[in-house]
């Protein structure tokens, strides 16, 4: 059951021709368009789809665009979704009123494809940045705080027990403190990688995937031994281009997740094959665990999603990093899984013949 990551955009427009034109523009540019013919239907669609962005007209029968903006603003689920207003009549007062209600941009009819796509791309990028800032704050406040509290608590106990306790007890507390310190380092490193992926511009080069996979496995030597994981690798790998340090991070995330959640003594099957179009190649890690249902799959790769019900020790950064890396290198990510059949996490990269522009 594969998952994809096209941004969903809800279009609310009473004119059928304009509505279809907007939908066609967005679909042709890689977005998923969901349409509604009036404000009430649009509000229902937005609540149902939880889209990345909303485009709405102003003059509509029943609920106007301004009334719709007010509904969005008062809805906890929808208030942070950027809204682009498209209207034939947008004067200064209307623009000001729309901005006060939370509109992110105004586009005047008639519009061009370039105007729409540029506005959509800008709003989505801004939303992504805001989401990351919020997630960073959550990570610092929660995910870093928990192991830090454990570390400080154990150090305090060690201080109290010095000279008054046996060596075995001291070593036990020291082991827990060390584990918490390593957890802190892991989260901080992932935050640094994620920030670096956003900032850096790299030139994709031909990759030796065998060497990259070997390095990722070396980095996970302790975890793989602890979990008694068995790794099955192919005899050869398809040729692709990318940035080796980033691709190592993808394999490290996939392999560590498969080792942790692939069941007892997991078997991790690695693979790669050229795409049917010859322009991409797909790589994957298949685990032997319990698998994931559809609801859980929808939370994977979403930046900083809370997936505690599926992966109790996960903090939501790893798969977000994987998605960022693959997309920046001109590829994509996904997974295939059904309950009871394990999970296959995959990523695609361009081949050497077609490096990303």
C-alpha cells in the first residue's frame, strides 16, 4: 500500500470553468486538487482533507469567501492553513479585510498559470518554514527535555551515592545516564542535519551505493548487534546521482527503524532497481515486523508527526529528514505495508543520466 506526498490543495470556486482551470493547473504542476462549488462544501472538504493550502473565491452564493475565512480562523484544525483568495473584484478595502481575516495572498481574475503556481509555491514554502520552527520548539521543549531530565536525575543520584553505595549500583545509574546522553546527541545531530539540508546547495554526483550502505551499517553496528538483526544485500546496485553524506543519512534512518521495529531477531532485506522510465532508481529496506495499517502509514514522513502509537520511542525527526533529503536531490520517498507483512520503506533518486536541475 504505497503512500505519496503530493501537497493537497482545496479549491473553493462557484464558477465551474474557473474551478476546473485551477484544478488542471495544480494537477499539471504536481499537486493534488480537491474542488468544491461553494463555501459550505469547501469548509467540509477542508476539514476532511486537512490540505496544505486552500484557494477560495470571494463572491459565492451562500457563504462568501470572507465568511469562509472567518470560519477558517475560528477552526483549530484549519487556522494555520494558508489561504489564497482569487477574485475578479479586489479593491484595497477588500484586500485589507481579507488580510485581517488571515488571507495569505490575493490573485485577481483573470490570472495566469505562472501567477497561481508562484503564489502557491511561496505560501507552501512559508508554511513549511513555520511548521519547522514550531517543530523545533517542540523538539527542544519535549524530546530534548526528557532525556535531559533523566541524565540530570541520574547524575544527582550518583553524586549522592558516591562513597555510600556498591560499584554495581553506581554502574547501573551511569549506564542510564550514558544512554540519555547518547539520545540527546542523536536528536541534536538530526536537528543539525535537517537544518543543513535546508540551507545547503549541493551538486549531485554519481554514487557508489555499496560503499554508502556499508558506511550506514557501520554506523549502526551496536544497534544491529543488540537487535540481532540479519541484513540481506543485493549483489549490485543501480546507478544514481546524489550527495553521499545525505544518502547515508537516509539508509541510517531506514535501517535503524527496521532494526527497532522489525520484530525479534529481524531480517532486513535491502534492494534497489531501476525505474521503468529509466530516469530514476528505487532503493528500499524491507523489515520482518508486524507492518503498519493505513492510518499509521499516513503519519509517516509528515514533518514531526506524532507517531507514538506506532513507534513508541520515535521522535518524528528521522523520516522527515529522509523526505527532505530525497526531495532536495530530485527524488521522493514512500512505504508499502500491510498489517502482518512487515514494512518496506523506499526512496528514489535520479539516475546518472538525468541529474536534477
